[in-house]
C-alpha cells in the first residue's frame, strides 16, 4: 500500500476560486474560443488572464 494520497494532482494547485458575471456576448466569445481550442471554460478564462500579462 502506498503512502501517497489519492485525489487531485498537486503539481499546479489552484486554491483560488473566481466567480464573475458576464453578458451574453462575452460568454459567446469565451465559448467560441474554448470550442476552437478544445479547452474548458475554466482553461479559457485562465488563458485570457495569462494574455493580460503579455500586454
């Protein structure tokens, strides 16, 4: 029996939760991005936030 814990991976923990309200146009933009890039909404939002750092 292993001493390692079962559950979510800990290589890149995400302890912070973010909740936002968006209008229909914004969610359509996000959903289209996610569909084209085969990512979840959460990953799409993360990608958008990371792109702010590049500006």
